[in-house]
C-alpha cells in the first residue's frame, strides 16, 4: 500500500501518510478539479471579487430616449431626415440641441447657438427621483480653436459624471478629512474627463481637442462645486441675493482681480481667453473646488459662457428666471437658452438646473391690456336727394369741372 500523494510505502490500514500527511484510505476526499472556464461569462476573466451589480445608493441613469422627437416649432414628430412631419420645419441635429431631464427637479438644455455652426458644449446630468435628494450637474465647453472639441467635450462630461455618480465620501469623520476626500473625488472626475478627451483626440492633431470643466454636486442642503476654465456654477436663491460660486480661470478674471470693472473686463477683446483647460496640452488639470450650505429655496445653475455672456451677474440671471414664467427645470433651461439666442447667440449655450426646496408657484402671465374705448360708429346719414343733373344746352358752362387731386397726388403724406 502506498500513499497516493507522494508514493511512500504505508502499513496496511493506515489512514494518513506519515511522510506527507495526506489522507489515504476509503475516506480520502476526491481530488479537486479546477472550475470549467466559460468564455462568454459577463465578468470575463475579472477576479471573483468584482462587483456584479451597482451599489444601491448610486444615482440611476438618465431616462432612455423615448424615441419620438418633438418638433421645436409645432410639437409634431421630427422624422429621420430632421424635418418635422407636420409643419416641415427642419430641426437641429441631436448634437446641436439636446435636453436632459433625469428627474422632475433637475434638467438642462445644450444648444449650438444661432451664431455658431456646431455645438461644442456638452452636459451630463444625474439625479435621484426624490426632489432635493442628490444631483450631479456637469457642463463642459469645447474650445473652438481646437479640433474635434465637440466630440471631446461630450466624452469628457460623461466620464466625469460616472466618477460623481456615487455619494461623496465622508472621510475619517472630521470636516477637514471630509473636505480632502471630496476634493480628491473632484480631482478624479477632472482627470477622468481629461483622459476621455485625450482618448478621442488624434495623436497627430496640431490643435488637440480641449475643453473647460464645471461640475456641481448637490446632496441635501450641501452644495459642492469644481471648475477649470470659464464655465460657471451659481446659487440663485428665491428670496436672497444670488452668488457666483466658481472663479474663472481666464484673463478677464485676472483683470477683475487687478481692479478692472467687471463689465469692462468681460466685454474686452480677451474676455473669453482661458488660462486653464482640459486636454492633451493642458499643464494643470486640478480644479478649483468649494462648498456651501444652501438655505431656503432656489436654483443651482451650471452654465457655459454662452449664457453668462449676456447675464453675468447673479442678479441678472435671477431676473431672467423670474421672467421665464415656469418652474419646470428643463423648460426654464430652455427659456434661458432662448434668452441668450435672442441676444445674439454668438456662442454655444448650456444651462443645467437643480431645484432646492419647494417648486415655486407658476407665474401667471399678465392679463392682456384692456381694449381702448372705441367710439360708436356715426349715425347713418339722412337720406339726401341726389343733386340735379348738370345744365345742358345753352346754359352749360364752356369748360367741364376739373376733378380733385387723386389720393397721394398733392395730398399730405406721412413722409
């Protein structure tokens, strides 16, 4: 009798090998066989500890495309050729104008602007279904003098959104530790956006794609934000002055810091020249970050310079929100885009909004002005007998009477 493991001779009836310790005899377990490999397994060759489902507290994906695209002119259905099947109006492509409404209290609109030939802005939004629970707003503005920035900005925004999908960390329990942990998450989001931009950039491009980056994460009444470039985040409360949260990385901002009036700096020739960006040639991709506690009801707004170019001050943006006459965030974002287009729309326009607190009551449109009193028509003229016929024969005048001036000939005119 020998050990099945090492071959050492064993005494009859032995249950264990004294050389290697292996169990022998009738009670020995069958040798283990490796599990059969399934090539089409969804986890592939990932380690067995790889997660098989999304954590329960991750924000859900935006709602899927409903399939039917409404015409912006009449509400009819837009066909595959981008023409409305009802009124015939041509609709913009889905890259030139798109909307996202991940929840009833969060929405945004991204538009190419009437003065641009393509949309280099991008946005990516997430929100929990419960109003005021948690929202992620990411806006990126592709730099117009770089190649393929429209592709890069959208890829970057979606990559950053995925990093911000999970709730922000608590750190080690102290305020400084939590702040440091959240700063790292925003740094990771910017780095992910930068990696996505580089991934879609032609390695031989002389002007590699680049973009700005602005993100806001609302968790309850705590609002965190980050930015690179000159896309912005605002907090616009209903009953208090609004505040611009982010600080631009731009020459205009440097001029303002040096004492130049804001209006003059933002309307100068270098108003939109940025000093930081994301992309292959970026030297610094660490965003500026911050956080505030928001109190009361109001709106979180993340936007590109295509909007704030016409309403930079928080008060001016609040005025446009008040004029919009709607409390639906996506409809309100569309109104802000319409406002910027009405002012010229010289750049791409993006507005993303999240509502804090109760929705405001819809503003009723003002009643139409009362019609001016119209005097009653004059009474019908009394019957007047017709004039007698002109004289004939010897009593007729030598020349016929002349006609009065025709309308516009010799009569007074408006100039």
